[in-house]
C-alpha cells in the first residue's frame, strides 16, 4: 500500500510508535505481574510440596515406629503371660504324650489346663483395656499349635467344622518354626498368617533347667495400626499384600471382599476404599515396593512405601492418601487474583495509551492542517498544468514558504504558456521564430531553441537531398535500362552456346561408342592371332582376315581422327564464346581447354593407331611369302594388336571423360542462363523502382515547400554529397 497524504505520513508513524509503546508497556507490565504471580504460585507450591514431603516422611517414620512399638508390646505381653503359674506345668504335661500327634490326650489336657488358667486373665484384660480380645497363642516345639486362647473351645476349622486339635503350623508359620528349631531367641514384627498381616511377639518357654518346651506369642491386628495412624478426615490408608502370599492368607482369598489388583497385590484393609481405589495402580505399588514414593494425583497427595516382615523381607505396600484439594483451591485463588490484577492493569494501561494517542493525534492534525491545505491547492494547479490547462493560478498571499511556492508555480505557468505559443508557431511551419531563454538553466527553452535551429537545417538539407534523389533516380533508371538490354543479349548468346555444346556432347558420345567397338575388335584380333599361332595350316586364311580387319580398323581410325578434329574446332569456338562472356565464362573456358586437350590426344592416338594398322596390312600382304617366319610374325602382330588395344582403351577413356566434361559445361551454361535471366528481371525492376523514387522525391519537395525557414547559407548539394558516377555496362 502506497501512502500519499502528508498528514497520514506524519500521523501514522506517531500512532504506530504510540501503539508499540503501549503494547510493549502492557506486555512488560503483564510479564512482570505474571512472573510475580507465577513466582508466588511456585513458592507456595514448593512450600506445600515440602510440607507434604516432611509430613509424609514423619508419618512413615511414625508408622514404622508404631510397628516396632507394637512388636515390643506383643513380645512383652507374651513373655509376661508365658510365665504365669501353671503354664510350665501344662507344657510338662503335654510333653508326656506324643507331640507329633494332633489329637494326643496329654496335649488336649494341657490345652484345657491353659484355658482354665487364662480365662479369668483374658476377661480381666478385656475389662481393663477395652480390647475385644487378647490373641494369646501357645506352640509345641514340633511346630504344632497347643492352644489359641482367644477361641472358645476349638482350634481350627476343617470342612467348615470347628475342631480342637494340635494343628500343624510348620507350612506357613516361619516364626514358630524358627523359634522352636533355632536358638530359641525372641522374634517380633509383622508376619502373614491365615488372616493376613499381624504384628507378633514370640518368646520361647523353658523349664528351670533350660530345657526348651515350646513357645508363646501375642498377635496384634495390623488394622489397628492404620486406625491409629489416621489423624484427620483428609487422610486415608490402604494396606496391600503381595498376591504370592495368598496361599498362606487363606481368609483373604475371597476376591470380592479382598480384591486383587492386576493379579499382584491384594487389598487387605483400607480406611477409604473409594478414595484409595481411585489412585491405586500396580505400577504405583511397584514403585512403593522398592522404597518411599510420593506423587500428586488430581487433588490427592499419594505416598506408598514397602511393608517388611519381621525378617526385613518386603511382603506388601502401604498406601497413604492426603487430600490437598483445599490447598490447591488456595493456589487457584492466588492465581485468579493475580490474573484479575493483570487484567485491571491492562485495562488502565490501554485507556491511558488511547487517551495519549487521541491527544497527540489532535495536536499533529492541527499542525499539519496549516500547510496541507495550501499544498492541496498547489497539487490541484500542478495537476491542471500536467493535463495541459495553463490558465490556473494560485491565490495564496502569505510571507512564508507557501507564499514562495505560490509565486514560483504562477511564474512556471506563465513561462509554459509562452513556450506553448512558440511551439504552436513551429507546428504551423514557421521556423523563423525567436526563442528567449528564461535563464541559463532553462532546459525547455533551450530545447525549443535547438529544435527550431535543427528543424530549419534539416528542412534545407532534406530539400537538397530530394533534388539529388530525383537526379540519381534518373541515372539509376538509365543504367537499369542498359543492364536489361545487355542481359537480354547475353541470354541469346547463351542459347547459341548451349545448342553447340549439345551437338558436341552428341558427337562425343558417338566417338565413345565407336571406340568401344574398336576395343572389341582389337580383342577379337588378339584371339584370332592366338588361334593362328596354334593353327599354322589356317595361317593364310587368318592373314586374310587380319588384312580385312586392318582395313576396317583403318576406316574407324579415320572416323576417330575426323571426330577429334571437329571436337577441336568446337572446343575452340567454346573458348572464344567463353572469352566473350568475360568473368562468367572463366569456368567454361577451362572446360573448353580441357576438351581441346582431349581432342588433341584423340587425334594423336588415332594417327598412331593408323600407322600401326598400315604396318599390319603390309605385313599381311607379305605373309604368304614369309610363311617360314609365320610364328615370329604372329608374335609381332599380337604385340602390335595389344598396343592397339591399349590405345583404343585410352581413346575410350578420353572419350568418356570428354563426354563428362561437356555435361559439366552444359550445367554451367544452364546456370549462366538462369543468372542472366534473373539479371534481366532485376534490371527491369530496378528501372521501375528508380522511376517511383523520382516521383516520390518530387512529392517530398512539394511538402518541404510548406516550411518557412531562414537563409542559412547551406552549401549546394554537389559540395555536400558526392554520389558515384553512373556505371557503364557493356558486353
């Protein structure tokens, strides 16, 4: 887009700068406040995360401490209760029987004795502590159960029935096996039993002599641990056991009550199944099985860490969930407040920038109006001048640059009007007008002055040139007429030469044919001589035939000699005609000279052949007289005939070459004839063009007479232009 208005050019940069400054200011303000809000949010988030991490670490430490304390408590209770009077006597009674038999009567009696001893103790414990039951369990040294005192008259269930026997614990109770078979040291901590996780304290029982009699343990429920760990409604816990321990924890094999997560973790207990189930996953529990891991999932801060049994082996995972929705809502409130503050500052900044934009725009508008109005008037006048209207003038009476501009434009209009008058006179043909320059830098006036001078000189020169064109065209017409006449005569001569060359060509062909006949005859003579040499008896007849053949050859040689003479004459005539043709006949003269040479050679060969034939005839006449020398004579005859055959062959070759040369001469003559005819047509066209040029030159002189020029002492045409003299063409 091209901007034309000066006011727009002034206002647009101001507006653009103001808009850019406003945008940059709002952007900087927005960035600063946004950074401040983001920094506040980050700080608050970090504080919250740090608090959650510290709380989580403290909670994990507290839970592990509770497990340790509960294990110590269970062990202490087991030690105290195993030393109650009557316990040692019951074990001694059981040892009187077979400890590997689950229904041994001594063991059964010992179990009854223990129940009688501890029933009052158990009731008293429940009353004082408020605990529903105290799980006290006595074991035999063989790894069997002696008495589960929290059960009323039975030990275990089989096929849904309660039975009171010493059931075997060795398949799933490692603590029982270890304390009864090892060093009999006390054990405490978590162990998986039929009901899942339990915190146990196990102690050995021995008599006064130190003989090992069995063991006793106290079981504390693991669920009690998570109950006491939950200190607010925002907290929830879930206990997961490794699924590979389900064969031991048979009471947890109901997947409806105790769901299995991806076949790897069994949910043993939870304080909020909906909350913990929404965030629990096998991948998260896998991470927790290796150590403490914390993550924020939606509005919950979730931590998982391993549950280790009494031996330190990982047996499950404890999931802790802290609801942080209120903290997140506080962070959201801080963010919302910051965004509202940013929006308010943006609005105020934009309003301020808009007010500043309007104020500065108004000032610039008022200032530019003082000079844009005169400029618009000046543009209107210059536009009118550009369209050819030189009557417009500016009416601006001011003492500043606008007034000077008005005077300069009016002066320019007056000067242009004066130059228009001069141009009109020049257009009417008056080249005598005087052009006055407004100053040394008046290029337009100088151009008009130069145009008048150059046009006057040009008209005079064109007038002189037209006169010379008339004269020259007349000369060209005369030369063209002469050229046409000469070309016509040349064409006639070429026709005669062509006719003569046709005759020569016919005679040459005839000579070649006769030479071929002579060559055939000479070959026959050689054959006859050979036969004569082998047939001495027919010698006379053969000699007669040779004589007759020699006479025939003599006649042919005479004919060849005559043809060579005539060819020589024709070649001489052709050379004369070629000399008359001048430059165009040079090639033809060469051909004619070659034909003469061939004719001379033919004549010479004919003379030689005639001499030989005459000798043959003489020898033939004397053949009968020198019969005794017939053989040698025949050899001489054969030699002569061979030479004659060679000469005849040369004559034939020369005749053929002569025929080809004459054909080339005919082609050259044909081309010369074509060129001659073209020259005749061109000469006629040139004459017509010269006449037309003369007529147009006369019209040009008439048109130039319309111009009025001053006498400038122009040199005559004969002095300024020197055309070449007419060319004289002769034949």
